[in-house]
């Protein structure tokens, strides 16, 4: 896998197509695992999509007492293994980004797995393939670098001047799973 | 305790030693100083001993994990707390009956899966109990007179029964009943694994399929034994019995290291109602930002301690940790940070200031300094870096 999930929150138009698509993904059991939420409902109707970062060293897996969260060889952090998860919800509190969801009925955690059956074959995950405004994209590493450069230029045009100490505040969210050797 | 520990190679080896010691003593007692030991079961005996050691090693490694250790210590502490006794009994009872005996939560995942799992698990439990009981001599059946069998557990005579009564019949067929249950369950599981595309997404051969094949081999050879001596006059009996013994030993060796290991860790589920719910099924800790209840203090304290022990630095500038916020606020914080929209001054949890200071209303006003300059502390950092230029340059 050499692709990257690229999120631009500002592009989100709040259509929630990604959530509908997520429900359709194999093994997702008709429940969405991603989020579309309001930045601040009292200020504006701006929404943002949110997915799992697929951390290299995931806090969720580290706080799981049952060792139920596995990472695939490609680096995708999977939902809890059903036979191990004891339903303590530690992962939902440990995750710095509030990603894992919990199914109280079936007593297990489930979370964004980047549609593992798709991304494993380098096919875009459901959310990225349906997003009409390109807020969620599944792109090559190089394309991501290009987009980020352009983004920095846009910031300059807008009058934001990134400086040595805070330039990282000016690049959009990107994350993903890719093998270092190929990038 | 510490001294004792020092005389062993490691904690794990100490636990293994004592497990074997206890097993040995229990055998010594229940077989009346090895008088009634069944030497035909020697292979199983050795296999079971290795199984016990493997299990102890895996359990110890699992309990040494920071996360597991935290929740286990808290639960043990809570278990013996006086004021929690009633609650603990209730949690234990509910978990035991709902989750282990009836496995309700699996039935909620689907009726098919429920039946499949309850068949495999209870079949296995029956067979394991019987096999271990007989190999370690924990119980045996003595012929008191030609008509009566007596069940002897730990060398204490218990019930006696007619040699061809229905109770005796059940005991003779206990392993067969278990085997048939497992066979049904395993066939259902295999059918599901082959047919259902959803489970194939994360299925791995060595983890999800191999245990099924092993269980299948054990049950089929075990049932073949019965068929052989009941209907075929013991045709091929010694060979089948040898093959069966080998499959059982393979399963015992595999047990602690593969999927089946979820069985011994399952009881930890009691820790959830026991330690992580101040009031059962009700959240009592509120989010620092939106004040909605989302968890409880004990659990968040544990999560923070676990993360800290593993060097996760998730503390914010104001001293709070990310886990002090509800998941939804955490997501929002991440988005705000990313879009550079966090409220710059004042109350960090207050409404967001969407006036970005770039698009200014009117000519008289100036853009705020902060959009051109660098923060004070960054300025300081940069200057410091100048003072100490890296040697390599
Ligand atoms: S809810 Fe399940 S996956 Fe999450 S920490 Fe608890 S046991 Fe692990
Ligand atoms: S759930 Fe959270 S901690 Fe786990 S991999 Fe995803 S973002 Fe990281």
C-alpha cells in the first residue's frame, strides 16, 4: 500500500455521503465508523469529516487490556478482535482523537479500518471514493506533497505567513499507510 | 516473596514451577499415591503438563502488559473492598451467567454465531474437564461390585451408580457428547468462514482457520474411536487411538498460543462492571469542555496511567489530558487545531472566533500582530538555537 488518506476539513460540505458509504463496506455491519461533525454549530454550519489516523504506535492498542486491537502488516489498525474484546471502552478514552466506537449491544469496539479489504488492494476506501467535494482523498504520496506545497502557497496569498516555528500549523491533515521504501 | 522470586530464573518460571507442583500434588492425592494412575493416559498427561506450562507463560506475559496489569490490579483491589461486596457479587454473577454460561452477547451478534459458539465452547469445556479429570486422576470410576460403579473425586468416594444405569451411560458417553457438540459447532464455523465475505476481510489462516481444523481433527478421530469399538469390533483401534492422542496433544500445545487463548482471558470481562462503572451502566465523569458525562473517574485515571507508563504525551498546555475530554470534543479539538481555528485567547473551550484577523473590516484597523509575527516562546526558542549552533554545521 503506497497511498495516503488526505483530509481537507474546509472542503467538507456536510453531505454525509462518506458515512452512508462507510455503512456499506464489507464487515462494517451497516454501521458507519467515520464522523461528520460541526466545527461550532452556534457560529456556522461548517462540518468536518473525521477518520482514524492509523497511528504507527496506536494509543488505543496500548490501553487495551485484552490486547484485542491488532495492526496489519500494512499498518492498518483494525477493530477489536471479537473474541478478545472485553468491552471496557479503554480504547475510546485512550485514543487522542476520539475515534473508536463502541457497540453496547454486541459488546465490542469497532473503528475505522480504512476499509481494509479495499485499501489492501490499493482501492480507495468507501468514504474517499464517494466524497463529492474531495474533502477526503486517497492519493499517492507525491500528489500529497504537491497538494501540501500548493496549500502553503495559498496561505501566503491569503496573508498567512508561516514561520519556522509554526509552519506545521499551515499544512492540512494527511495520514495514511504506506511503506517507507516505496515513497 | 521477592526473595523467593530471586531464586528462579524469572517470575514466569516461578509460576510455571508452582503450577506443575500443584498439579503433581493433586495427582498424588487423588490417585492415592499413584496407586490408581492410568498409565494408558501417559501421553495425555505429558501433553497436559506442557499445556499447563504454556498457559502459565502466556497468562503471565499477558498480565505483565501495562494495560492488563492496571485493570487487573484495580479489580483485585476492588474485589476485596468491603463496601463493594454486594456489587461485586452481582457483577460476578451477571458476567458468569450472561457472558460465560449463556454467552448472550454472542447471540446478539447473530443467532447462527451464538449457536455455533455455544456448541464449540460447551463441547470443549465438557471434553476438557473430562480429559483433564481422568488424566490427572482427579476423579475415577471404581468397580465396587460387578453391578455398581463408584465415582471417586480427589480420592473421596462420591456417588455410586448401577453399571448399566442411565447415569453411568451418560458418564461413558460424556466425551462423545462433547465431541458431537464441537463437531456441530466447528462445521457451522467452517461453513461461515468459507461462505461469508464479511469475515474474510480480516480472516487469517493460521489464526482463524487452523484452530478449526485442529478441533475438527480431534473430534473426528475421537468419534472414530467410539465407532471403532462400538460398531467395528475395535477395527484399527490402536492406530486411531494413537492418531487421536497426537491430535489432542497438538491441540493442547496450540491452545495457549493461538485463537483459543481467548478462553482464559475472558473472565477479565468481570472487571468492567466491577471497576469501571461507578453506577452500573451509567457514566459519571463529565467532559472538561462540554460537561457531558462520558466515562468515570477510575477508568480515565487508569487510561492516563497506562498511557503515561508507556510514554504517551497527551497532555495539553493547560495541564489537562486529551482523555479528560469526551470523544466528540476530542475530534473537534483536532479539527480546530488543524484548521488553525482554536480560540486564540481567553477561554479555550469557549466559542470559536471565526474572525481570522486577515480579512479586516475597514481600513482603520490593523491586522493583529500575531498573524505576522511569531509567538514569544517560539522567538525565544529560535534565538536559543542561534546561540548553540549544532556542531556538525
Ligand atoms: S473495548 Fe475492547 S478493544 Fe477497546 S480497550 Fe476494551 S477490550 Fe480493548
Ligand atoms: S483509533 Fe485513535 S489511537 Fe487508535 S490508531 Fe486510530 S487514531 Fe490512533
